[in-house]
C-alpha cells in the first residue's frame, strides 16, 4: 500500500463494485472491477468533511460517501451497474418512509442510477478505501486533480435552444444531448407575452438552468439567433433594459460551467429545437398529459394483414401480463418488495419514479412535498373518493381544480388525479344546471341593412309602464331601419287586434306597405291573425331569435331612447307618459342620427322641420322667407333627396361595420353539432315561481336537431319532441354525460 495500484479501464456492460469507508475527517470510495477472479481498482475518490458533516452519524457518512462517488464518477454510474459492497443497511435506510430532509434528497438522487447493495466480501479493495479515508488530508488534492484531468478528456454535453413567439403564444424548445448520445427534449409553453428575441433568451436561460441542475460541467450551446450570439461575445451592443437583464442572467449561468461556448448555427441545423418551440407555442395541453411519439414500422395495409393473422392465433395472456394489467400500484409494490422492474419499462426512469413511494402496513404511499403521505388508490376507490369529495355529505360541488386540491391535501393520490377531478366536475349534472350564465356573445354580429325608406321596420312592445289615462300601460313602437323614423302609440293591452290596427293606421296608410317587419316571438306577433294579415298584404314577418338573441336590435335601441326622454320630461308625474309621447317622438324625428348624419324628418320629407323655437326666436329661413323662392328651393331639395339618401346609406353601412368590429372583439364562438346534448338557459316563464330562488339556471338536456343559421339551432326534447322555435347559441351550453 506504499504506492497506488495501477488503474484498469472497465469494459462495456461490466458490473462494477464500490467500497466505502469513513473516518472522523473524511470519506472515501473505491470503484473496482472483477477480472479473472481478481479485483482491480478503476478509480478512487475522497472528500474532507466540513465541520457540520463531521457530526453526521456513521451511517450518514457512508451515504455521503456514496453521494460523493456518484457525483464525481457520474460517467461510470450512468453507464454501468454499480454494486455497493457494505455490511451496513444503507438500502433499508434509504427506503424508510419517515425519511426526510437531506436523506430524502439523497435517496431521490441515487434512484437515478442502477445501484445494488450486497454484503462486503472482498478485503483488498476495502483496505484501499480505508487507507484513502485515513490519509485523505494528504491525498485529497491529488485525487481531485486526477478527477479534473479525467473530466477534461470527457466529451462535452450539447445544448440546442430556440424560442418561438407568434399570435398563438410563446414556446421554448430545448434539446440536451449527453456525450453517450442520450437526448433530453423539452417543449415549454409560456403563459406571458414576449418578443421573439426575448423568447430566444428565455429558451437559452431555461436550457442552461436544466444543464446546471443536472450537474453538467462541460457544455456547448448552439442557437440560431445571431443577435444573442453577438450579445454574448460582445460584438453587438445591447439595446433595451429587458435584453440587458437577460444577458446578465446568461453570463451568470455560464460561470457555473468549467467549459462553455455559445455558437450561432443556421436554422437548418437547429430544426429539432425549432420544432419543440413551435409545439410549445401552438399546442396548449394540460400539465398532467404527455404526448407520446409513436413509431410506425409498416404501412397500415400491411398492419391490417398482420392483425388478421394474430386474431386467428390469439393466445391467453400470461400470468405476468395479467398481474400488471389495469393496476398501476402492483409494479411499484413488486419493485419495492422484490426489486423487480416490469418488462418494457426504462429501468432508470422507473427507479426515479419509484423513489417517491414507500410501503406502510402493506399499503403504498407517495411522499408529498408539502403535506402528509398520500395513500395510493385505484378503481373502484377512485370513483368513491371523487363522489364523496364532490357531492357527498362534506362535498360542496367545487370545480375541478378545487376538487383536485382538496383530495390531494386530504392525502389521496393516483397518477391521473388532476385530469379525473376536472372531468368529474365537468360532467356533474347539478353543477352544469346551476353554473353561471354565459354573457359573452356566442356569434358574430349580423347587421341588417335597408336599401330604401320604409322597406324594413322593427316592432317591439314596452311595458308595463305607469298607468296613464284610459288604463294605458303598454307602448307599441315600430322603427324604420333606414331613416330611423319611430312610430309609437299607447295601449291598455296589446293583442293581435291592436297590432293589426296599429300597422294599418300608422304604417300602411302613411308610408306604404313595408317589405319586412322584424319582431320577437311574442304571441301578438306570431299568432295566426297577425300572420294571416301580413300574408294577405305581402308583408314578410321575421322573428329575430335566429339572428339576434334579444328581440331585434333596432327596436330595442329606439325603445331605450323614447323611455330615457320620457323619464327626463315627466319628473314625478309618471302617469302622463302617454300625453308626452307625441312630443318625444317629434323631438327624436328632428334630431340628427349618428348612423346617417341626417334627421329622420329630412330623410323622409326632403327638408328639415320647422320647430316651435323658430317661431318665437326667428331664424334666417323663417324671418326672410319668400313664398315663391321657398317653393323653388323645396322643389330642388325634393329633386336631390335621392342623393342625400345615398350618402346616408353609405354612412350607415360604414357605421354598421365599425359597430360590428367593436362587438366581434368580445365574441366567444360556441358551435354545436347535430346530435350534441345541450342545456338551455332557464327563463322566468319556465321557472316555478315558488322555486325561483333555488331554481337551476339551466334546463334540459336537449338534442341539437338541426342548424337554423347564424348561430341558432333547432332543439329536440329527450322524448323526441321538437321545440316550437329556434334558439340562439347564447342561450345554450354543452351538456356532458
């Protein structure tokens, strides 16, 4: 032992042995290889203990020696099976359920390697480990120098990064390659806005952080951004406060690596990172869902022939296959109890996953980062837990995220907990019926143009209003879509008889027969008498529900104007609204409209009306009027009225386009397919008055029978009965079974 033995190089697939030794001031480890019945050392490492580490127990020092060896000799641990030769129960300690703190971190770190624990039998290599531990104060620097020299001969890791910024989102692509050829891809979706250069920096920083966390010391980075490369090399000046901060973070991370280089490559040589970045920016997927890449070795037509052959010679599954089918707990239990790794599993990845689990009283538990041990369950216990937490005695029908959090905090776990909680809450019938009303528009705005005056009218009823003389409490109003001329009258009740009389007296005999009348689905408008009357005069009656969910927009707007003006005129005498109605209509007809730029009176009669104020305080046209000249000017105005109407029509089309653009910004399209099940918003006339406070906000379910056009659908009851009219998508929401 007066001189160090010659070191031997391990062969591919060799099983290596590791001997550990500790003293009061240092820990050491020796990695050896069995060759022809003799143990030959491969490498030996040691570490002087810090003041705090010197107070560790003997068993903790042994595990610290193992951690030190796995870090300094990482390239051997990653490529070989390591057998730890020791008579101390390291394996049992690392798998104790009550383990926490640094011991838990060490257990997770060691689980990434293929390590077995066997009793110590050889003496020569253990003596070498003891010798290194005893004299580590003299040999520590020499050993560290040899490790450094060995590391310098190792090939560096390769890192490719790319960032993608587009209208769909921000995505980062990271591809890390080990010297042995292992590939570690990452596709990251960012929940914030950034420029393309900022996304490139985010990808580079994320890749460097991943390499740092993995303990990589030698790294070559390739990016396709010339700007970032020249920023780092100092060739370009950095402009902007944000890019300066990004560059500082990159330079700080680069200091961690012993060898570091940043190189710009053409985009064609960075296609893998670019594809990962585009995936992260374009595809939004839940955190608990992974996307597997499936390799198809043959065309589908050849696979079909093979499948038919396999069906003819199908065999009964083996006992081993049956034991694992349908259970995610069994493979983990068998590994923890017997060390068996299931067929088809990646051993390294499986050991990392299993390191988070432990067995208590023959029940599997998962270690939680911020709470109690989580009991692992599977069907039918999963459905029972979901049902009790969501709708049981202590359930309050919480949403999917709250349900997932509550189950996790209580102490239950299974691999698809988050997804199952969201799906269960989404399909809950009471939750769907009592969910909030959707206020966002479900369909783009469809403006209704009008080519000439009095072609298209909008009709609506306002009421009940304060009782006026004669018991009048309703107002029936009709508005011309082109000129915005409003006709309105007060009624004690509005039946089909009053509607027909109003159309005859105020529309047909004054402005001619209209082409269309747009109204809602009130019984006064769609009754047989009103329908027959309109058919006899050639008037097309259009109910507005398929186009617009709340009556027709023009009539609603006119009603709002009239009611607001009546409020301001009446004061405390609300019962005189019927007497003030003609004056309010006259004031509205002589007021210019934003949509046309003209007053309704001028578009109808070709000249502006003379108002009472002009008779009290004369204007130029009333004080200096000449009857003959006035007649000539009026004739000229009538000859040019078509030009004024054309200008008004152009302005109104532009106004409607601007209005539709502003409206469509808030639209959230809801499309349904024929056969989908939907719920319909509950209305006052469909809710039992006694249950109004506790009544559901949605009713159904119904089946989509057909599309009625422009965001409206025909509905069927579950018994197959067709509802009497179409319903707009804003009143519907999808129902999940």
